[in-house]
C-alpha cells in the first residue's frame, strides 16, 4: 500500500510540476529565427504570427532574419540553442531538401522538433518583360530553341523552387542555367533588366509584380491552376512528375519539453485559425494549416524521405 501511495504522490507531483512549467512559459522574450531575408514571404508570415503571439502570450517576440544556405544557417542556429522554447525557427520545406543537397552535421528530423505547419504554398514560374513568351508552351519552345541561354533564379540551392526547376529541366530535357539568389527581392532587379530570364518563387513574393504587369506568371508547381494567376498552367499538365508544394513550419530544438511544445502549438493554431490571419495568408497565396506537432513531424519526415529519393534520381548536387 505504501508503494502504491508513493507512486500516486509522485505521479501527482509530476502533473503539478508539468502544469506549472506550462503555465509559467514564457517568462522572457522569445527569439523567433526566420530562415529568409526581410521582406520575403516567409518573413511576412513570421511577422504576422509574431504580432499576434505578442498579444496572446503577453511576451516580446524578437524576429531575427538569418538567411543563407537554403535555410540551413537558421536551422543550425536554432538546433544548437537551449531546448527551452525561447528560440523558435520559422522555415520552409527547403530545410529537409537541403539536408540531401548539402549534407551537414544538422539532421533536421533528429535535431529539431516540429511544432506545426503554418501554411502550404506551391511555386510560380515567372518571366521578365524582355523574354518573348506568354505561356509555358512558348517558354519550353524558346528554351529548346536557345539551349543554355535562359537563366532562372530561385531563393537558393536546395530550395523547393530549385527542385521544381531541376525536375522541369529534366522532364523537358531543357538546358536552363540555375542562378541562386538570397531572395526574390534581390533577384527582381535582374529579372526586370533582362539579366535574368525567369524565376521560380512563392506566390506571395511575385503576386504584386504580376498584378502590376511588370513580370508574367506562366506556370505553377501545384497540381491545379491557381485562381490568383489566371493563365499560369500547372507544370504537371506538361510534365506529370513536376509537382512541388512547400510548407512553412515552426520548429524548436530537439528535446524541448513536450508541455512547452504543446503550449507553442496551441497558441499558434489559435492564431492561424483567426479569420483575419486566414484572410491575410490567403491574400498572399498561402493555404493556412495549423496542425498538431505529431502531424507536422510526420510530414516533415515523409517529405525528407520523398525529396531525398527525387534528389538521388535527379543526381542533384550543391552548386
């Protein structure tokens, strides 16, 4: 009886401590590390969430942009931080792809804990004003006629747009030069001037320029056409294997206590579910998600394995 009583007291104590830890978090400012430069789509979404979390958590959220290496710099920074919930990573599918493209000491599945996927997004192939094409078929024909002449930017080697570009090149036997940039903001002037022929990037980054008529959207990497880009054909209609839909997700260092992971997930899911946030995300081309930590982790692992297989089949290497 004494043994059972002690076990019951111990269990109750653990519950009290766990509940207290969850209730106390956060007690100080949270460092919110964004894996892309300021102004990009990931940064925009991160700041929307940070703004809301400052109110719901009643704590300061410090947004820190750490761009480079297709998200690996930011991911390594967070993975090596204390697992206490005060350093949070906002990143994209690029993180699990880049682990295959540029192997480092970071294992994105083992070294980071998924909290939730914030949103999903396909990618858009846009061309500059000087390129004499108006749709995907004309683009393909031009690329075949002028092999090696076209240069196409993405936001980094190993990024999902880069993978989509390489898959399209392989499927269509196209000779297009990949030109990695730190972000679309850096690539846009070269696209406008004609130094770059095209770019593959997120709807959020290209939409305003497409609406303004300064660049043309000619294809998307989703299985279906996107309402916001009428006339932009799904690449899969020409090349069935070219379908790449990325996610934006929130991660913390591995071994972060589960009550803290649950607390961050709970607050993020509430924020992502707000009608205002849903509208803001959809207006810039994202499909809101807000799933459980377990679901986000499972999908990150599935994508890690799936994209690893694609990268091996394409024999892609870091440039």
